C-alpha cells in the first residue's frame, strides 16, 4: 500500500524528475486532458468528478509523501499539480494554444501563490498540499476565462 501511495504522490514517478517536477507534472496533465477531453464530450460533470476523485486520492498520498520524504510538501510530491491544472482548464475551448496558456497561468499562480493561496498551504498534511493547488487552478481558470472574454 505504501508503494501505491508513493506512486500516486509522485504522479507515477514524474515527481522524481530532478528539474522542475511540478512543472513537468502540470505539463503532462495538460497534455493528457487535451488528448482525453474529446472523448469526455466536454462534459463538465465528468471533468469535475475526475478532479474530485484525484483530489481525494491525493490527500492520503501527499500525507504519506511528507512522512516518506521527511519534509513538509516535498518537491517529489506532485499529485497536487494534477487536479489544480485540471481545474484551470475547465470549460476552456479545445485549442492547444488556450490549453498551453492555462498551463502557464496555472504555473504562475502555483509558484507565486497570491493571497490566500499561501495561507492554504498551512493546512496540515495532505489536505494543505492539495488545496492550495486547487485555489491556484481557480485563479488561473478565472484569469483565462477573462482573457478569452476580452479577446
């Protein structure tokens, strides 16, 4: 079971990439969503359910990763990037350019953590690891939709 939790926490070992593992996990997630979404018929319900399931699975996995790596929010734990990146792409027109914009905007919010995202990190254990990326995804989603609306 511990091996499975670690595999989930590292998003199938993407978190073990030595350079920018969070960015790599976000990029892989963006590409997966881009190529899978046409088969979901762009159903918001399916997308939200998948995000919620990954979020729930990520909480115990991220908690275990903290114990395993003996560090709060270890860099190898990138499962939080997955639902956060997915949130940033909700209801976005299916074009690679907009998906890439969503990826970039999400990464900016996830790295710089504007208020109150940084506070959310302080929630204990796996929930804190997961929830701040959902907030970053919501910020990115809002900004991306605003950009689409304006242009």
